[in-house]
């Protein structure tokens, strides 16, 4: 199985690549659409600001490619946020529009960013998720979160200072994880492995 990590200049590429290799997966890091077309599934990582990321996707002619792909695609952290309709980060910016909802900043809570380990609670179980551990802590680091999303697209969430933070979202061939599965210990790797197995 070949997994393509979409390289648009803003991503935690190395850590995601190494996690996939530990799971015995062939990985190609590229921005070339021909190479991405040869992959079995895609991962859209991301670190940084939403407007900068969207600009880079458009500059690399990858925005429409992602919107139209029928391959399984996993967005991680900012990569997940880019799959939503719009964001308030820095300045109003339209996203890829795969998921309904907007990316908005945490307000009226004592600690921003939301950084550290938090327990995932599951609203539903996707078909690829066959086994859940008792300990379901994953690692978050973000100041903005998805809001106003459709209930049927929410898979799992975490409670942070009374805010329900979407942790996993899913729609058709698209999945998003707000946390970093590659930095979330055995449970994070288990989620990543099961998603890969579901791709098969």
C-alpha cells in the first residue's frame, strides 16, 4: 500500500512520514499530482496559519485536486481544519468546503492554545475503527477548532475547558483528526493503523 503525504510547504511531514514507516507503509512525500494519483490514499498534514496554508494549496494547484479526489484522505491538525468551509484565523478565509462548519478561535477560557493530552469521546464508530483501547488520550496543540459542524460528520470529540472540540470528523472518503495521531502514543498509532487498514 502506498500513502501520499501532500507536501504544500506547511506540514509536520517528518513525524507523519516516520509514523507511517513504523507501520510498514510505503510513503511518498510530494506535491506532484501524477505521483499522488498513483497512491492508494492521501494524508494532508499541516502546521501554521489557515490563510497561509490555503494560499499555498492554491499556488500549488492542489486545492481543486483535494476537493475532487475520490481517494481516502486523512487531514491532520491544520490539515483537518482546511477541509472545512471557512476560518476566522488571522483574516476570514474560505476553506476547501468538504465538511460543513467554520474554524474559530477558543474564547473565554484560561489557557490558549489547547496543548497537551486529552481524552477522546466517541459519538459514533466509523467502519474502519474495529478496536478501541480503554485509554483514549491523544495529543492536541491548537488555538482554533471546528464549530457548527453537522452532527453526522462528528466521530469523536474532547472536552477542553467546557468546549466540545471535534477530534475526529468523517464524510465519504474524507477523515480529519484535529490531534496528532503520530505523537499520541500507542492509541494514536492504533487509530492511524486502523485507518490505513480501512483504506485497504
